C-alpha cells in the first residue's frame, strides 16, 4: 500500500490511500513527484528543456581557417522553444548534456577538422581535432552549465583547407541537448 499526499489551497495537506505501490506528492492539479517503490528514484515533471535540431537546408560549405557555425534549419522537437537561429538558449538554469555530429560530403586528404561546442561566442569544449584522411563524420558531447537566461550554445567546426562540405540530413549533421540537473 502507498499514499498520495496532496497540497491544495482549500484543504492544505491531505493524505489518501493508493494501491499503486508508489508515493506520490501532488498539487491540486496533478502529480509533481512520483517515487517508485522498487528503485527509490524521483522523477520530476515540469519544464525541462530538450531539443533536436538538424541541417535540412542543403549542404553547407565551410571556409578554411575560420570557425564556422553549423547551420541547423529544422527541429525534430524543441520542448520549451529554446532553440532558434542555430543557438540553444534554455530558460531553466542547470547542467545540460549536449551532443553533436557533422558529416562531410567530401574531404581533402590530411585536412585538419575540428568539432566544438561554443558557449556565449567562445569555445567551450573541443570534442574532436584530427586529420580527415578518409574521415566522413565527427561526433562530440559535453556537459555544460547554462544560466537559464542569457547563456547559449552553438555547434561549430573548423577546417584546415577549403573544399569540404557539411551534409544535410537528420542523421548526418545535428545537435541535441537536454537538462540533466537544474541548478
């Protein structure tokens, strides 16, 4: 047997019996926290920003020797409308797991390639930095603190020589992220 503890504006705290096997902490409008009896973990619902954006507007040429923002024109999802203009600017302060991938349609042999996350216009986490001999894709991930108001993240790439093009497609060139823990 378990209990539901509810906080309302009229009755204050109330407790009721429940046969679900979990402890539920609720407001007058629904469950806020459910604690399963088996695992003991808490799952908190609410505004937890997450997104998946990808390159859909055609291939993107990259100029040699210049940090280039990867343009991501489409979204698979954006739960809190925090992704726009190739930037993720979440509205909840916390630690975010960021993931990104770039795929090349062509490459120049021995061309230096870098994939990196940039926070507020400065390089934050360099994920891969390598020679492109037979390299067609690069991935990276980072855990980044964002303040929930002004901090933003972009995916950028750097190439040593011209002639390399980023491939468009949901599984080719993309960035996604989710809130891991609120601050």
